[in-house]
C-alpha cells in the first residue's frame, strides 16, 4: 500500500467519525440541556454536561396532567396497537404462504397493488370519519393496521420454513390452527420480535394520524404534545397547565419533551439494529 | 443405507382435491386470513373507491354515490387556479434538491464505509448514523427549532459568532426553508440509506479486487472499475424508486417546518391537500389534487424504468 492510500484511510476515518458525531451531538446536547437550568441553557453555548445538574424541568412536566396523560396514552396506544397489528399481520401472512390454497393469488395481488397505489389522505380520512372513528384512539391503530411490506416479508419467511416440520405435525393429527400456534409461531420468534419493534416505532412516532383524526386536545399523543411545545409560534406555557409555585422552564421543557419522546426508541435501538443488520428487510420481498 | 428404500408414501396433500374440498379442509386458514382481508378492503380499497369524489361535488349528506358528477371540474380548477404554479414549483425544486443531495449522499457514505478495513470503526459509525431513521419527524423538526432558533439555538449562535452581522432567524425565513429541509433529510436518512448500497457492495466478488491488485491497480482504479460497476444495478433500482416518489415531499416533514412566514416556499402538494381538504373541508378538490399527484408519480416511475431499460439496465420489473 502506498502513502496516498494511508492518507486516504486516515482522512476517511476522520470524515466518517465526524459524520457519526454530527448525528449524535444534537441529541446529546438536548439531553444535557434537559438537565440544566433555564439560565444555563440561555447563557452557555454548546455543552454536553450541565454545570449544575438539576431535574427541575422533569419535575415540572411530570407534575402536569397534560403531559402524564399524553405519555400514558401513547404508551397504551403503542402497546395495544402493536399487539393488534402484529396479530393481524401474522394471521394473514400464514395462509398466504400456502400456495395450495384456492384464492391465495388473488389475495396476494390485492395486497401487492396497495404497495403501488393508495386512495390517499382525504379518501382515507373520509373512511375513518364514516366509521365513526374520529377522536377515537382506534383511528391511530386501525388505518395502518397492516404494513403490506411487512406482510409480504413475513409471508416469505413462513414459506421458507421447512415444510417437513409441519407435515410431521399433521401426520400426528394436528390441524392448521395447531400447526400455526405450536410449530410455526415458536419458530418465528425473531421475525415476530423484529416486526413488533417496527410497528411499535411507527405508532410511537406517528404524527399524521393524531393530527388528522384527533381534534380533542385531551387525547393528544406524545408527538402532538412535543409539536405543540416546540413549534415556533408555540404558546408552551398554556399547552402545559402552569403549576402553582413553579417558574415555567420555557427552554428546558422543549429539551425535556424531545428527550422523553426519543429515549424509548434509543432503548430499543440495539434490538432493532440486531435484526435489521441481518438484512431482514432487504431482498426478501421478491418471491 | 442397508435397507431397501421403501416406496414413497403418498404425500398428505395429493392427489389434489377439488377446490371446494380443499377450502373446507383448510377452513381455519380462511378464517385466519379474514381479519387481514377485511383490513385491506376497508382501509385500503374503500378509499380507492372514495377517489371517485375527485370527479364529483362531494356532499357528506349525499354520500359517495349520491353526490353529483362534475367531470374534470376540480382538475381544471387546480390547473388554472392561482395556487398551482407555486405548489408545482415548490414541489419540483424540493424534488430536484433531493435528487442532487439526498439521493447521492448514502452512495458516497456507503462507498467510504466500504473502504474502512477496521471493522470496529466501521460498525461504530454505522450504529451511530442509523439512529435518526428511527426518530420521528416531530423530533427532527423540534431539534431543528431548538438548535436553529434565533434566541438560544446553539447552531444559530455558532454561525453568528463566525459570520457576524445581524442574527438570522433560520427557521422563519423563506430563503432558509429549502436548505433546512435538505439538511434534515440528509441527517435523518443518509445513514439508513447506506444499507442498500452496503449490501450491494458486500456482493461484489473479492477475487476481482485481488486480480486488479495483481495487475497493479490502485484503490481509485479498483473503485472505478470494480466497485462502481458492482453497485450499478442497486443504483438504478434506487433511482427508479426515488423518481416515483419525487412528488412525495413527505407530508410530516414539510408540514412541521411550515410556518405562517414561509408558506410561499413551503406549500407543496402533500401539505396543500391537507390544507384545502382537512382544514377547509374541500374534500372533492383535495382528493383531485392528491389523485393528480399520484398519477404523475406512477407515470414518473414507468418513465424512469423505461429510460433505464433503454440505457441497457435491468430496471425494476
């Protein structure tokens, strides 16, 4: 290897590390800022460690009903929603993986077409409205209940399972349902884990659905609250009810809600990464 | 094996039973598919039927079928209306900027990552740059507002400290809207975008590199003659896919960065549909706008694919 090659390696490493730093520094700054006092945020420039470690901002927002309600709502909707979405995806994907089923091709084409074309925002909104789901938490879960991409990947995974295992169970007298519950599902734990995480992240992060379907501010999810508190024209002191005897930490609140909405994702990130790194999501769509 | 192979037992499924019998025998499978099928019919196909209101004057109390047909009235209104030029131009400029900056960025980073021999370094960088993909646009927008705010934003202050002059309100000014959108997209999607290209790079035959080294090719020539041709199919597929989404500016990202001050550059098809449809209740007109955009998207994807094939690539289908 020549000298030029060495120089390139060093420059390349520096550039890539810089890229990594640009990615995480904003997050680390916001984390540090959420534990700093108002005056420190306003007076200091960039910092990664607060001079004085305080939790006044968190005390404040966890003391308000608005915030607690949004947090609990989001956790509950994410948990129940993920359960429903994963259940629907698995139960639909399994029959679709059986090529001998009459009607399977039609159902599969029905699914694939939705990858190319959709009714769009307004017609979907009207369906949700006609079903009476406006201002209902179901509107955050049901319209996105099955991601057709995930469905097809899970179907392809089921197809790749060794048929001999299922056959053996059938010879022992097991029906389709028993085979699915006792043989197929236990073999699919990694896939179920992966798509549970992906569905959960999608619900947790969703802003469009609550914006479209929830007009009652008491039903806001965390993402809505984050938006209301950080928007440039936000009247954040009025979004969160003011607490008696506390000064409203206007800047700190912005930092803290960003942290709270981000931390759960970062906690699950190592698990997410473990699976997508294996290429679960790529290249398995084609039959 | 010592024993004679026994004649194969007839498989359970054969000979193929008549369809009715097979359906009956697999009743459970059909029951299992029903909830999912119902989902697709209700939330994916019913809205497609709802697209008919783009050609009607939809009135809620008359319903889809009862509302009167008006032909292409809403499309004419869109094309001749005062908003069309602004929305089209804004959408196209953002699409162009995406093609210029956001599309090539993951390719460059993937190639650079691929050159890293040190696997710990490579994996650490990857772990870091994938993170933003999983954060919501709300978080990205909020970070932008916090970091670029004219009062206490650290980035705004840092730029001000270097450049001097009067402090600039980056998130409010029209001139900074597009650069900030591009920066956000780069920050959020570049890392994740590398995965496709890294997979393609991993598929390049290492023997080719060895042969090239024996022939005395340096790293640059290896890149030019082996790496680049190796990832070209992935590149073409991604280009075709991207072109199909050119008009999809991403509703959430744009909407979250739209303020009362930057409307003239921020309004794009996706946010316009929301404004005229949901905010103002013009369901039929907004549906027509959405349909117009979707049709152009489909045409673009067919067009680019046709072009890719004409150029001798494999294309998407």
